[in-house]
């Protein structure tokens, strides 16, 4: 009877969906609700939690270090979007061209960095952008007569190293997203455009970009989240969560500092809730502007 129950056409769909629902409830909804409740408490390991109301949020609104972390994450997100949206799209179009030779080699070469551990990648880039004369970047600058630069001790130069690391790791991943989107565009469109005398630029702007809109919105959405949630890259690049004058501190890094390093879990939960709200507002706004919530005619 139990077997007949599972194989029932009415029950079977729910059986297949059940694992996803359970994972979603246990690993997303429950931690979110717990964090939300914790954000209104003073929680310290080894001590009983105390209800403090909105004190954590009030303190957060006057916390200058938190606002610096928000600004750092926002700048990082914008810089990575300016690089990791247009360039992967352009590379995908070039590799997808039927006259392109060695396309499989270039696909593998671009995607390989994503397989590298972020710990290893961060350590390598820390050595590359080190202030010693023997570091790779300073050695290259020395060829042009430029004095060694202390990249990881300045706000601007530190972000150059951070964005370079992000670009190296995720360029290939985003390129593959755009390549999959290009595969769904029929060749007939390009052939008809060629007959009408359209240039390569006109084909790209009038055919490729509009038809890649769903892929672009998806890449944009996950890139916004990835930019605001970045932490390990910064931690490895500065060999810890304490960069000079907090030039590499991110929102997640500040959450880690408060929750793990300072054992202030309630305040850290408030930081996490604010991060969630910021991410949702930005993503929902860009989805609204892109027309994702409009009903099709």
C-alpha cells in the first residue's frame, strides 16, 4: 500500500519536491529566522541571551567602521560589475564565432582559474602584489622605471589587487554563462542580417545583446550578490581580517569580526540582516528596471 501511495500521480510530484523543500527550510529559512531573532538580542557564547530590542540596529547606524565596510563592498561590487559583465560577454562572442580557432583551448584557459582554491589564489596574488622589489607586479613596473608600490597598504592600489583577483577567478565562469546564452540564438537571425548588409557591430547591438538579456540579467544578479558577499578573497589578500585602516574590510568581514573574533553574535546577526536587505533592495531594483516583473502581452 505504501508503494502504491508513493507511485500515485498526485503524491509523486510532492515526493520529488520534498528534498528541496526540506533543504530550503532547514538550511535557509530556519537560519534566517534565527538570525533575525538573534539580531534583537545580546548573544555571547557561554552566557544567556538578553533581549535588547533595536539596540543592535541603533548602534549599527552610528558605526563608522560598518559604513566603511559597506562602502568597500559597494565599490568592489560596482568595479567587478564593470569588468565581469561586458568583457565575458565580448569574449564569449569572439569564442563563439565560427571562424575562431582553438575555442576549446580558450574555454578551458578562461575557466581554469575558477577551479583554483580561493585560498591558494589569494596567497598567490598577495605575493604578486607584495611591496618587495622581487614581487611580480613591482618587477614589471621596475622595467618601466617605476618605484616599488605598496599595493596592499593603499585604498586605491589595494582595490586594484582585489579586483584583479576577482577578474582572474570569475571571468571564465561568466563567459561560459554567456556562451550558453549564445547557443540559444538561431543562426538564421545573423544570416538574415548579413543579407541586409548589417555590420558585425550592428549584429552585436541589434541581435546578440537583446537576445542575451535573460543571461545578462542572471549574471548581473549573481554578480551583485557575489560582490556584496565577498570575504575570503579579501582575507587571503591581506593575510587576515585586519587590513591597514580597514581598506579591505567588507560587510561579511565585519560580520566575521563581530561574531567570531569579538564573540558578539547578536550584533553580527544585525549586520547579516542589513546585508540581506541591501542585497535584496539592489537586486529587486535592477530586476524591476530590467522588466522581469512585467507581465508578457
